[in-house]
C-alpha cells in the first residue's frame, strides 16, 4: 500500500508537470512516458524506480526511487537512515560537491556549482531533506539521485552520487541498513 501511494504521488506530480508544459509553453505539443523498474529485490530491500520522460521539443527525464525495508515493511525516507536530530544534510551535500568538483577538474562532468558560469539560483548548494531522491545500491551504499537538469546540464543525464558509508559514521540509525 505504501509503495502504491508513492506511485500515485509520482504520477500526480508528473501529471502536473505535463499539464503545465502543455498549457503554457508548448501549446499542447507535449507527450509523456511513465514507467517503473525494480532495481533491487533481495531479503532486505525492495527498491522500485519510477521514470517519466516529458517530450516537448526536447526531452527531460524525471526519476523517483521508492525504498521498502522488507524487515519492517516501511517505505523509507532519507531521514529514516539517520539518528534523530542529527545534521545528515551537511556531510552528504559536502561529499556531493566534492565529487562534482573532482569530475569537473578531470573534465569528466559539468555541474551547476556556485562561482561557475551558471546562474546562482540554479547552483547546487545542498540536498533537500524533505524531497531528496535516494536509494541503496547492491553494495549497501547510499546513492543520492537527481533528475536531469536538477544539478547539471542535460548532457550529464540524471546524475547519481554514491556516498561512502564511512563519512556517515556516528550519525546512522542503528542497526543500519547501509554497509
């Protein structure tokens, strides 16, 4: 039921995006595909990724992961992975910025970071604790996922960042599902 509710929430949000684009910007010349894929299904977790692509001259890809803890039957939010009243946003955001800068310095990527060529209002500053998309990969690592154009130009696709569990030591809820 919780997964179904998250699916309906994603579809409703995509319906809003589609309707806004069709009515305002493209005078009805818009289409959208929505689908899903199970990206992990083992004894501990079931992770479903919802995908939507909006076509309006070009395309924009949206994604949302739903992480179900099979042990508790609970759909997890990012905050569920951490102790109460700890600031997990700062270390995760710092690590993402470091990975972005490392890729940019190696000419392997381009991201919306302050001080660059992108407008300041488009620049990545931190994850959003309320809406941040995430999942836990097969290695038990936290992956922070972004939609296309959210933190980088469309040429970067939908960027994902693997967060080393060691960086989160001392702030993870116990027992932790991260390895």
